[in-house]
């Protein structure tokens, strides 16, 4: 069998799926890793230069050539063949800072380079949150996307087997905002009682609610407004509801990409996380509503917040209550 892994950046595949790739190679399969953003750019400046200076590399070093060589050596250990595409990394595409990476799409984005219409992008996969074993278990060391300790060692299959992912349906729902809102709200108190109930393990708990009796077009028309109707009650209980449906334009917390534009209309319910402030302080919500939600955020998640995140939340609350 021929196995093709597509890695956005140099070392992504080796770190995130190295054990799986090695297992496939050991089993006799032909493994190739295509890495997208690998181009060397002479005389880097600004953010691009800072990305190598902060790693102790002087300005005259070809940082990307060094990384390509490291990636090739790592893949050789895994038994995989490298293919490097000549596309520039984000610091070489005009992004001026780490914050700018999440502020919007610049010219030269993947959809532009590939000629794909953004409306045709159905799913965006996030980097695996840290090195994973061949069985899919994320390492407790080196986790990249989740700071919360309870996520370390988490994997989706383990959550399904362990019973921390729950599923529900709202049947016979009237095709009105009031009917759908009432259906969603019925899951609020039961969710708190679902296992696991302690907050430390509860961050791995989620409830997915679907609406099989609503036509997709009806669900799409209703879910956005419904989520706003019930959001405050959920947040005051330390929960966050998130509607996903085809065409949902709501941007993610840290970029303009509509990450909740999923193919199946549903509402996902989970506990509040320490990274959720942006979801609770959207400019299109009234200031008094945002103030109540941020206050509830501090009440439920405050003890877990790092000093910068606590300061950001307290500053936001202060600005909303002036």
C-alpha cells in the first residue's frame, strides 16, 4: 500500500503522527510525507527574521534549509520519503506578528494558491495537539494546542470508549426559534449531571445535540438566533453551546474562518474553557449581556486562568460595566 501524509509545516508529521508513519513503514508500506510550506527566503526581515533569531540562529543562516534537513533526517528514521513543496511559510507571506496569524487571511493563503473557492472548504483539520502514539494517544509532554492539563493524554477514541462524549436528539421540534431554544435548554441541567462531573476531568465532556425532524434549511435559519437566546443561561452554569450548520458565518475565536460551518445541523455543549473569553465578548452582543457572560466566565474559570488571561477578562469586564 502507498501511504501519503500531507504535513503543513516541516516537522508537523514527524511530531504528530511519527509513530503511526513508522508503524506503516515497518509493515512494508511505502510512506511519503509531503510538506507544504518549506521555501527558503533570502535576507528575511521583520517577523520572519524574529522567528529564527528567537531560536538562537543568526540572520545569515538559511533557517528553512536547516529545517528541511532536520525534517528529512527525521523522516529517514521513520522510514518515510520526503517531498517538499516550494510554498512560503506565513512569516514570509506578509504576516507581521504571531497575533497577525489569527487576525485574518492575507494574499497567498492556501485557498488562493490552490485556486479553491473558500465556500468549497467543508472541513479544516487542526494540528494534532502534540506527539501521538500509533494508537492515537497524545503524549503528556509536548502538547501543542491544549494548555489544560486534563487534555493531555486525551484521544477521541478513548473519549468514546470512556463515555465522556454524549449524544442527544431533539425530536418533534416546532420550526420556530422558541421551539428549538426550548429543546436545547432541556439539555442544560442534565449535562451538568453527566459523567464526569468534576471540572478537572469534565473538560473532556461534550454533548452533541441534533435535530432529525428539522429540515436542514430550517435548522440553518434557526440555530444562529437560538444559540444567542440560550447562551447566557448556559454560560451562567459554566457551559458553552456552539451551533454548527451549513453556511454558519460565525468566525472562530482567533480568526475569521467560519469554523462552525459544519455539514450537519447540531449544537455542541461543553464546559467553559480558559480560552473562551473571545466567544463571550463578541461586539455584536449588547454590552450588558457580554458583561454578565464575562462575569460568569471569571466565576467558573477564574481559578484556572493564567495571569495574562485573568487580566484580559477583568479588563474586558471593566470596560463593559463602565
